[in-house]
């Protein structure tokens, strides 16, 4: 039964689905040849303020800054542009923060587990086409400094008067980056909690840059001035271990853009008791994500002996159904499963590691950072009792 959402006008909605159910539902559907299970129907929610309910008939998106023609685009105007579809995983920059907090040391931020991710089908005009309609006006020698800033002024946030983010102009103008102004999610109009009537979708980039309830786009020679671009979502050096120290580093460290290669063990669940099959094996399942634009995932391996030996898993990237027909999948997650032989015992750990098409390999344990973002240590199910 799908949980009914109640949208608060005062508090942000932050939640993640139960990972075990998310992965199990996919695998079961795969075995019965069901369609569309590759696509997340009910993903995570991450908000820094209340969820606005916007009238799509009157909403406008402005395009300003270093452009030849400032624009005010209605939803109908955006629908009239060539529509592009991409299937991609969006994940919170803090996905797996709980593991960094418990495995390394305390961090500053909401305690996300392993489910702050969703893999959806997004449709709308390319950002590049919108910017070309406006006519970018940046001098050749300044192109490397230019950014595209996105803003939502619909509601105040916890840390600022608006929510904003930005990405390099070069990325925005690269058609292969598939950056969208999404009007649809999974072939339906965006729901309010996912940014209706229009949001940015930045494949491969931290979800913090995929601004929901989009009001304005600005081409400029500086990053977004938003708190969430300037004073958050950055991988600070390990010596920065307090808010006071962080103040001296926010302006020195680049904003997080590409998310790293990652994988997660969804089944079995940490701390559970697992019954072996008659041949002494158990089934392990999870998901994997490529690094930035370096996908798709090409390999996931699982170890039950602390990383001494590894067994390659079966990748279940997509069905050849209408949900993925003629759609680039390098941004998408890969679901995986494998049977591994495990001896009986207590306090058993199972690890996973992923490799993407460009050769990025998940590391055992990354360096700690104050905000606990971009954690991509080995996927792990620990504290298992195998019987």
C-alpha cells in the first residue's frame, strides 16, 4: 500500500523509502516480467522548506542575466519546445550519510540511510534549447567562468529566503548532458512534492542542483548566491570538523557537482537473520550508481570474506519495454543480484563494490567530511546471523 502524503505548509518533507522493499519489489517484478519496475514510483523526498502548490496555468519561468533576449516562459511555452526524455537516478548528496556517521565519526546533517535515491523517467525541454532561445551572451574568454543559476522563490527555506543552485554553463550547453526542465515524471505531470509544475533535472549531479518549483534561470559569471550553493553541499577537507572551522572553508571549496560511483546492499538487511539454501548459499540484492557522466554501471561484485575474494553479480539494468525504449541509460541505476556461499555464523558482513563504464571503482572507505556528503564506501550489510 502506497503511503498517502500530507503536504505541510510549515515543515519540509524529508523521507526515504525502505530500501529492502524497494529492491525486493524490483526483483520480484523482474522475475514475473512485469513492466516499469525499473522505474521508481515512490522515491525519496528532500526539501529545505514547505511544498508549494503552484497553478500551472499561470506559472512563469524567467530567463535573465547574460542573454540577448530575456524570456518569461509559461508551461505551455516549455511544452511547445522539443521534448527530451531521460531515465536517470537522482540522489541526495547526503545519501548514505548514516554510514559515514556511524562508521567514521559524527557529521552535520539529516541522518539519511541508503534510500535517498530514485530512478525515474523525466521529460521536458533541454536546458540547452531554452538557453539558445534566449541567446547566451558571454564573451569567449569568460565561458569557463560562466554558470547557470536556478532559483525557487515560492517559499522561504530553513537557511535562506529562497532555494537556489547553479551548474557550469559548459555543462548546461552540452546536449549530451541531458539537463532538462522537467515537466513530467514517469509519463505523468510532476507531483507537488517533486517540483510541479517544472523542475530542473541534472543527471549525474547531486540532487541539490535539481531545483524544484523552478521560478528563474540566470546566466551569470558567478555561482548561485544561495546558501545551499555557497555554504552547503561541499566536500570539506577532513581537518574541518566543526561549524566554526567550516566558515573559513566554504568559500575555498568547490560546490559538489558529480556524485561518485556507488553501490548498496539492500537485501539482506543489516542485523537480520538469514536462512541459507540447501546448497549453503544466500541471495544478495542491491542497486548501483555510476559516477557523474561516466555510466552506465558495468560491474558489481560481492564479498563475504572481508574483501579477500569477490563474486560478480548479475546486473538488471532495464527491461526492453516502452519505459526504456530509445532512451539513454548511462545516468540510470543498475539493480543487481547474486547468490553467494556463506558459512553459518554470527556478525557476518557482506560487501558490494561497483565499477562504471569509465573505470571508476567504488572504494572501501572514503575520507570523512563534515557534512557527510558523497559517501561511497563499499555497500554493506553487517551484523548478519547466517543459519
